[in-house]
């Protein structure tokens, strides 16, 4: 990832998903759709750990804009 993504770089469902992840700090991996999870992971906005997904610092910035 060369730059931090902006909210406008995401689809509406991706942005809603990212905001939900940021609001809870940890979300079950199964609670996040595969399409949204794949792109958010590729953009470096979330990461997978302990069977769930968590926001990265970049994800927190994008979700709170």
C-alpha cells in the first residue's frame, strides 16, 4: 500500500463494513462479507487475527473521516 485509502476509494458497503469494524475494534470474520473483507484487507485497512478482523491505524483514519 503506497497511500492511505480515502473513504471515496471504497464502495458504500465497504465503508459501512469498515465503520462497523472500527466501532467494535473486533468483529467475527464470518460477520464480514467476503467481497468487503478481501478489498479492505488488500487496501491495508483491516487485518485478520484470532478468528476475526480488526482495523489497522489506516482503517481507523478512513472510517472516521
